[in-house]
C-alpha cells in the first residue's frame, strides 16, 4: 500500500475532526440547489465565450485573454482574445501566447510535495521542522504540520514584500522564505487563512528532500513528463519564452500603455509560473484522468485523489479546502480548482472530475478591469453547470443579528488593517442582507438558519454565491462559498465604523 493510499484512509475522518463544528449551532440543512452538467452547451461554448470576451474587451479595460477548455480528454478550445502588445497590435494566439496563472502555480507545488509523500520521504502529519534547515517555533506547543501547508492552516499572519519589477532586487526563494517567517497568530490546523509563505515553505521542503532546486524539480518531474514544453517557474523568462508573454497594460486617458514585467520568484512555489493554453490543457486532462496522459501514468491515481480529497472548511455548511485545491462546489457536479491574481493577470482553473471537464482562463486587464475574470468564470460556470436558486427561508427574522463590521482573517496582523479588509453587513428586512466588501456591495436572501444566497438579477444558471454566519452572537464568523481560503470575524456594530480596534475577536 503506498504512503498516499494509507493517508487517504484517514483523510476523511481528519477532515471531519478539523471542521469547526463547535462554532456552529445545531441546525437543519437547507435544501440543496438543483444543478447539472449541460453537456450540449460544449458545442456552442466557443461562440458564447467569443461574445463574452467581445463585451469585456469593449467595456472592461481588458487588453488580452486566454480561454482553454477540455472535456473527456479532448481540447474543446484554446483561444486567445485581444492583444499581446496593444501598441504594436500583436494579437493573442491561443496556442503560443504565454500567460501568468498566479497562484494556480501552487497546484504544481502541491503535486511536487505529494510526490515526496508518495516516495515515503514526508508524511502529512510531520512537523515541517523535520524537513527544513531552520527552526519555526511552535504556537502554544503545537508545530505546523505538512497537512497545514496543504490546507492553508499554519496560523500565520499574511506577508507581502515578495514582488519587484527590478530583476536585480531578486533573491532566491529559499533565502527569502528563511528570512521572512511570518508572525504566528493562531494555533495551526484551526482556521483557513490563505498563506503564500506557507506554499513557499512547501516548495522549500521539496528542495530540501529532493536535493533539486524547485524550478529544476518541477521541470524534471512535472512539466517534462506532462509535455508542458512552454511552461516554467523561472524569472526572468528563459530564451524562447520571453518574446511570447502577454504584456500588462495601464489605461490612461483612453490609451493603453505597456507595463513592466513583475517578478514573483521570491515566493517561486507560490506564484511565479508562466504557461501556455495547450500546456494547461495537458495538465487538466491528466488531472481529470487520474494522472494518465497519452497512455502513460504520469501521476499515480492515489496522488490525484489526495489532492482532490476534502481537508478542512471554515464554515460548517459551505465548501472548504481539499489538499491544495479550493472546493468551489460540493455537488451537482463537484467543482474544484484554484484562482490566481497578479498585478496584470487574473486567472482561474475550474475542474469537474465527475464530468471530465476543465476550464483555464487568464485575463490581462487594467486595474478597473480586474473583475472581468470573475465575470467570465461565472458566465462559463453558469453555462456548463447551471444552478437554480435555492428555496427562500423565512421561519424566523434573523438578518438583524448578523449586522455589523467584520475583519478578514487573511491579513498582516502586525499592521493597521486597511479599510478594504473590512466588510459591512446590513440587514435589509427580516431575512435579507447586503454585504459591502472590497469596494463592492452584494445582496443576499436567506435560505436557511444563518445561511444566505446571492441574488444576481437577470443572470440565469448561476453560480449563486452563498454566505454563512456561524459561531455566537457578538463573535460571529462570516464565510463566502466563493472564498474557502479565508473568513471574516465580527469586530463591532456598524455605528462604530470610525473606531478601529484592529483585531478580530
């Protein structure tokens, strides 16, 4: 029995044990949303996406985009939109133009770490200190485990300072990781709070155990076996790739101007990959086919299953984390994947293992166009995996008790919280709320005790985001289904919005 197969036998029980059920009152489950796979829509999907992209380029300050879709081992489409270089009118080529997937890079890191587990060198419940050459102090006697890295539960403050536009300022990711250990703020394994540093540490472990530099390891053991010949973690980009990258742009006075290349290799395992559409198609096909590609078993079935298996969720009744993957939807069909955000690129990967369908998209936009990725993702998801709104619930008037200000748990806890790190919840009648977060206000109606579903106006088929309030009055937690990687803590009533206490309760 492989090491990963053994671990999978205990993963489901561990996931149940780590779900914060103690924070949630006993309550009835809401009726699940009706959902399905619209396989017929695959035939018209390219034309549908063409229309969405035409609208986004015209009105969303999008300069370029790539959309790659696979189904049952075949490439449905890999199309480019807009321009690689607006000034010189060089169009995006869906086959050759390179895009930067941001944090989708992390999935290659989790594969690499899973390979270390499969080979018996690492275990999910190992103290990370067992595999590195520096010491991370325990929190109240509890060490960070390898499992905590997979599920983003190291209990650490968020940290920045790892990007630059000047290649001369780069330091090797291993050195940066050693010298920038974040503040410990909670016990590990308790609550999901997305950690770039934690993923960088995962790559550090791969280096220490394998003896190969991380970029070399991924090329030798992931990219090369998959035939991903146009993908790399290296910065600056190697010869032959640098002239194929889509350029970021600013829009100033109605005119696009190219921006400089951003370097992320100080946290290389967390986000410095560059990929092509055909390469991502090969990756998705392999992951949807239990690790097999072109008749070869590139990754074991057990490795793929580990990555897809649930681990922990912040909210008792919303999707949470798998092992590296985010869980976008638990059923109808189950959707997993990962998103990525860089200064210029906004990307998403959505996989439906049940139907063998995968979607990768990456958009280059000026700052005002950054919501375009979410809009495109929603349009494709609603087209292929349509939902019906859940039945509304009105057994008790609950909305008012959830009103107040909430502070996100994913932040630098050593600094004063930025206003955008707060969310404001207001009651709208007895069973509806608005939530204002990150500069956007959304409207939700109640579908169960403490559970609300987003109202999206005329959009048919969803997806319909959900939020759940759990915990106790005065110490509520707020989670979004679309954000399984973090949550929000109640910090006070709305009338105290001018007084910052700076800490989540």
